[in-house]
């Protein structure tokens, strides 16, 4: 464990700088996102917001984290490799937030970032031996080290990206995972890893006020993929390399929620005959919403799960009975708090039996919302009609008597058609042809013959 006062001072300063920069940079990033068109428009059923919201807010997280790391971390080859890969991920995510890149393009960018990290030495060539009865505490994996490292980095990067579906969800889970690995690193790792993690925690907390429900800005792919990449690489630098049995479980427990959700989504889409990259409404947060929870309640449940798993990871690495007791008490407190906030007295909760039932319930909720809006509009129209009827109406002016035509003078009068209208009115078909011409001139689409 770190005992140096200078290390603790660096950690406090790194947290403060990252938090302050992320908080102060979020409003300018929001304006920049609006100018370049990086807007999240609710155009499908997966999105739970009802109006366009700027994204690319993760750029503020990136700036706060990178500045803090450059100021307080010794820049060895591994740290530089992590920053290079993080820069690749952030640049690709920013472009994706503007123009929506194809999945294979994003996957290719993630592979490039992973290779940058691997070239700098961020790779695990040994893993802890899960067999507690074996005399060998770790296993050499040889040629599998690079493929497994790539799989871990790319998997974590996409895992955090896929759970970014509710206000404050991905940034909160990433913050909890960072705190978990930070607590473990204070016992078993180097100061460098601890300072990197505390900078990441600070950047997440600085962005949270703008991202919690109701969100003023989303962090977008530039934020979610960046957080997943940093968490995956730092876990290799600080936890996977240790030759201790229990440290094999720490990164898995810290990132269990996004990883499990991603694995289930991958196989669920394949079993349904869909592409594994095709978005759907089967994620954990969608299931919680289908149970009748609102956004804040669903986020609280996932926060609670992540926190309890993180406390279990800290408990397993704790060296004193007091620390383990504290972890148990905190885990129990988190569970009770979530139960009181979400489940106690909540009459809206139910358990849907299938995906079809979830979709039907979602459509039903949308229809009820539209019906309420129509009823509100009808009520307003009726109220306006009552107010109009109550106003005094002016007396009609006396009609001027028609004077007889002078004798001998022919007066041309418009002929009347069958409907009583004048033949001098617009000819039949005028409206259609005029509308088509006007629409063509100003961007309308012609109908295909």
C-alpha cells in the first residue's frame, strides 16, 4: 500500500484537476456539439428521451483525464501507449458522434487502439491460476497473450459503450468500476496505476452533473468507448499482471455489469437471427424499464449491483478483518438503500414474460402518452371555444340594398358552377400541380411513377 505523502498529494491534485477541467469544459463542448450537428435525435424505440440532446460530452472527460495524467503521472512507455490508444478511441468516437460510422469501422479503430497499447507493453502474458489447490499461482499463456489482450480491450470498450442507454448510467458504472480498482490498487499495485484511476474518477464526477437525469448532454461514443478502453488497459497494467490468485477476479467483478450485459446481448441477437452489431431493446436497463421502473430507478438498481460487486472485489483483496467487515456493512447498506428507493411500496413493478410482451407494453405506454396529449389538446381547444363564445359579438352591418342595373347597360357577371362557386376561381387540378411544383423547387420529393 502507498505510504508516501507525495503520492497521496498527487492523487488529490490529480482528482481535483480532472474533476474541475471536465466540469468547466462540458458547457463549451455542448456548444461545439450543437454547432457540428452531434445531436442524439430520438428516431427509434431504443431511445428513452423525447427531444434532441447534444452528445460528444465525453470529450470533456477525455480532456480532464489527459491533462491530469500529463501533470501528475510519470510518462513511461505503457502510460504513453495508453494515452495514444485513448486518443485514437476519442478521435474515432468524436467522428462517430457526428456522422455515425459503420460498426466495422469502429471495430477497426478499436483494434488499432489495442495494438498501440500492446506495442507499449500493455499485455498480460500470465494469468492467475483459478485452481486454488494447485501449487502454481499463475499460468503462462504464451502465444495467446496478444489475442486475449485484444479481446479484453475491445470487449471492455464495447461493453461500456453498449450500456450507455440511460442518463448517467455508463459514466456512473465506469466511476464505480474505477473506484473499485483504485481501492484494490492501493493495496496491491503501483502509485502510477492509482493516480491514473483517481484521475479517471475525477473526470467522471466532473461530468456527472450534466449527464444525470434529466441529461443536458450525452457523453456519446467519444466518452463511453474512451472509458471502456482506459479501464481495460489500466486493469492490465495494475491487476492482471500480479501473480496472486484473487486479482484475476478483481477486474471481472469491477466490470461485471457491462461485460455480462454485452455477452448476453451478443448471443441473444445471434439466437434471434440478428446481427450481433444490430441494436435492440434487450439490454438490462431496457428490461428494468419494461418492469415499470423510471430512468432514475433503473440507474439506481444498476449502480447498486455494480457497487456490491465492487465491494466484494475489495473484500476479497482486503488484508485485515476490519476492512472486510466494513465492506460487508457497506454492501448491505447499498442493497437496503436500493430496496427502499426502488422496490419498497412501488406498485408499478411487474415481470414481463417475453420480449414481445415488453414491446407491447412499450407501445401501450406510447399510445397512452399520445392519448393524454390529444386529450390535453382537446381540452385546450374546448376552453378556447368557450372563451370565444363568451366574448360579445359585434352587430352585423346592414346589408346594402342591391341597386338595379341601369337600363341598356350590360353587366358581366361570373357564371356559377354546380357547387355554387365562381368559374373564375382556381381551375380543377391547380392545387395538386402547384403543390408538386412548389415542393420540387424547395426540396420536396417527386413521386415515382
